[in-house]
C-alpha cells in the first residue's frame, strides 16, 4: 500500500518464523487490499468486477468498519469518495488494522516489548528497556531528517499507537469527501500539512487522522470528542496545535 514496515523487537529468543509469519500476513493484506494492485479484491470491487459477497471475510469486515467510521466522522472518512483510486480505497483503516493483526502474531510467539512502524504509523508494546517509555518522533513535514515533536507512548493498553496523515510520506493522497477544501496539503486552501493521532488502537488512530485531516480546523475539535484519542496538527506555516489531552504525551 505504498509504504514500508519495520519491526523493532526487544525480547530475546523470538523465533525468526514469527517475523516470517508477519511478513506473509502483510503480503497477503497487500495483495487483497492494495488499491495500487489492479487485481486486488479491493480494486476489482471498486471497478465493479467483483461483488462484495464474493470477497474474503476480511474485506467485508474492513468495509463494515469503514462504513461505521464514515458515519462517526460525518462523511469526512469515506473509502468510496470521488477521486479515490479505483473508486475505493480503505487504506486509511487497513494499514493500522493489518499492523494490529501482525502484533497478535508476534505476541503469540512470546513478544512483549516491540514496535511496529508502518510508514510512520507506530504501534508499541511494553518498554524499550525497564522503566522507559517508547519515544516516537513526529516528522517535520518539510525536512525528513528532523522531528517537530517527541511523543512518549506507554506500551500498555493506553495511548500505545500514533498515526500521522499528511502529504509528505506518500505524496498527495488524501481526498476531502465533502469537497470543502484541498485536503491533500498541496493547495492554497489546505489547513494542515500534518495531523497525528495517539490512542489505544492503531486502526482507529489511522482512520481518525485521515478524517481529521480532511476536516481541516474542525478536525481537532472533532478529535477532542473521541474518547481516549488525542491529536497534534501542523499548519502550512509550521505552527503546531493539539488537543488538551496531548500535553502529557509531549516530551
């Protein structure tokens, strides 16, 4: 889905077979869900070459979750919005969901302290070492070798995921389904160049970041009403704004 995935395991003696299983799972997800693959189920479904009832159960589950997110966001998150590749692109939910499923594979093999980084969307568990939280950087929108903020994420059930939407990792790819603004960060009316969401679920953090980015200034207000999720946004003049609950996460 146009990105790379890295795994940082801090536990000893995790079998290499677990990493191979994660790689096989993510490859399977890409083959099924990638809008960049013409023969993926998602691409065929979007073109009308495949019926939803004939898709894999995972596809039906993901699209059901995406419909719930469309309703919750007032249409700001819409995997069938005009202008999307093949008319259907659930990547804003799929990537985080796929990483969470990969985490189950690692944990079944005994992993307790690790990070999975999917193109800047990060899931953490446990600690990098005893007594320390994982520290995740939010990348500078213009300078790839700089960060604009450092975020402490607990590896437990709290805000253990951080997802960022913007135009600097995959280029301009975010569509505003409501048509009110140029959401992809390339035009004069764009209101954010980067928006990050921290929370317990990477799948929801990823989707919420996409929705809030498309909402523009109203996105942070909407995020403030999502229980257990907080946002940090950067505008085109590189001025940061964040929801009140993000304060304790900033290092």
